[in-house]
C-alpha cells in the first residue's frame, strides 16, 4: 500500500482506518488452521458507497482486498493478504426491511443469523439456515453455507433471492428480486453465492423467510453402532418422511458434548438428533414412522425434549461441537473435513471414515447433517506434531478421493478458501478455465481475495 493510498483512506475513514498491529491481527484469519496473515490495514465501512470508494482506490492502485465478516470460516477463506488491506463489514449490521406478509427481508452483510431471528420473533417468521457458528449472512452467502436444517429448508442458495454486490471497480449492482421466481437474464445472484469474495463484496442480502411451525418436537435416539444410526437416517429420507433435522453424533463426540454442554440423562452412544416441524398431527405421523425405522435398526431409548428450553439446550450442544473439541486441549488446533455424498452412499462413506480414523489413531469425533449426506470429522491436533499433521493430510486426501469415488463433493458447506484449492482441481478440473475466465472479466486486476478458491496465474 502506497503512502498516497494510505493518506486517501485515512482522510475518508479517519478512526475507521487502522494500521495498528493489534487491529490487523484481529482480522488476519478465520476459525481455520492457518497461521494469521496481517494485511497492511483494516478499513471499517458503513455503507455501500463507502465500500465502493475503497474498491475504486484499491483497483486503481492494484491493491489486494480481503473481505471479512464474523471470522467463522474454516478453510482459510478470510486469511489476510500481506500486500493488501482487509475490509471488515462489522459496522454493516442493520436489518433494512422485513416483509412478513411476503416471507422475506433485506439485511446488511454483517447481520448474524441469531440477530435476525431475534428481530423476527414477534413476526411469526424465522430465518432457517443455521451453521454452527453465529455467522453473518454476507459470509454465509459468500461460502454458500447451510447447517442442520438444510434437509427441510435448503441452503443459502435456496433462500437468497437477491444481493447487493460492490464490484472490484467500485460499481454497485443489485441482483435478483423479491419475487418467488424470475427468468430475467443471467442468474447473477447464484454467481456470487459461493464466490468467497473473489468476484466482489456482498454488502446486502435479500432472503426468504419461513413461517414458525405450529409444532416443534425434538428427540434423541441411541444406536449400538454408527452404521445403524446412519442407515436409519438414510431410510427416513428415502421414505420421504417430512423432517426438519437429522443430525448424527458418533460415540466419541457424544462423550465430549455431554461434558462440554453439560447434557443430562444422555448416553455416550452413536446418536441421532431428530426435529420435526409442522402441525401436531403431521408431526405425530412422522414420528411414528421414524420410531419404527429406528427400532428396525436396533435404535433404543427414544427420548423427547419436553420443553422449549430442553430443545434449545440439545441443539446448542450440536452447534457447539467444534468448540467442544477445541476445548479438549490448550494451544491445540482443529481441522474439520466437509465431504458430502448422495444419500444412498452415506453409510458406506461414514463407515469407511470411521475405520480410517481408528487405523490412523486420530482424535477425530464425527458429526453429520446425515439428512442431506454431509458429515464432518473434527480432528484435534498439536500444531507442533508434524507426524500427526501428515496423518491428517493423508486422511483428508483419502476421504476426498472416497467421496469423489462415490460421486460426492469435496465440500458441502465450508467452501474452498485456501485449504481445498487442490481438491477443487480433482472435482472440477474442466470447470476451472471457465471460473478463471469469469474472474478475469469481473476482476481484471485480481484484487479480490486473490489466491482463494483457485490460483489465477
């Protein structure tokens, strides 16, 4: 960054432009395994126009830009750039409009899912996409995030109907519409969803909301082994049972979660968490089928959360899985895998993964959004243990190969970032030239989060 650019940005943003080492360190990485990389400065815009000003200056001077939301990304998506600046969107956290009658709303990029749902709770609607962290909607759009309720409500691609994006040259565009459908031209909304800040900065998100269900019922069911639990989840989906969530925790993760989340009257066994959204009648019909399928696979002790507080505690424990593993040791790191396979292949893939983890001697409890074929091994390791890191890399490589062999994908919801660039070449070698052509046409100076998703040169 030149002195001229430094002076320009300082003049415009004053105290919202910082070159202090402590500030830069706070915005140097996400919740990933990478060492922090400090950008040369951090800027805190409040409006679309201010983001536009920053990008115009950076584009003219060919200065790299890294967008930063809540910092909960897991694949190096938000790692800083030592030659560039980081744009923190934390001050862009306003809910702009809510249209409960039309089941939609528009928010600035750094509104978090919990913030939005707290705002909506008197309107009879809610935002259903729930990754483990309290992530910002702009970041969730950028990585095409999902979460535990994807089996019923879909992913960010499903619920986003439009975006405001600031392009690298500073141009502000608005994609999509508030309508339920449109066939007006190219689908630019979906182009930017999952682009991880490499094509522009998402500053506003238009999302579809869902009505709060009349009845919500949650339960846990225990199984003698992981295969039986996963097979049950697979059968629930194949029978077409209307269910909101089916989450799997293996025995190791249940032991960790019981202690970390202080769960009472819960067993340390391979477990499925179920949740049903609907009327009492439809829920009871679905529950009867699920209980029967579970029993057929040796499931036992179907336990129901009898109050809203119990339901919240149960699902908070599921959302806190990453942090529960991280809390097992001091100065340890956590690497999370993220493959997704067709539902009919899920038992085979998870069974293979469990055996491989045991063979390699890794501490890698497992959880899964098994209703949509997505699961994670959450691997704890000492960053100074090079041999353990080699084993993790071997496991990750082999798991990716297994998922692709089963016609799956290398990432269900975390994105590519830095971590999975070489895996993307395996899954979509024929797509990379097209992606690069799009990148070059929109970001001709390669300033937007360069080096993420793929290497341009």
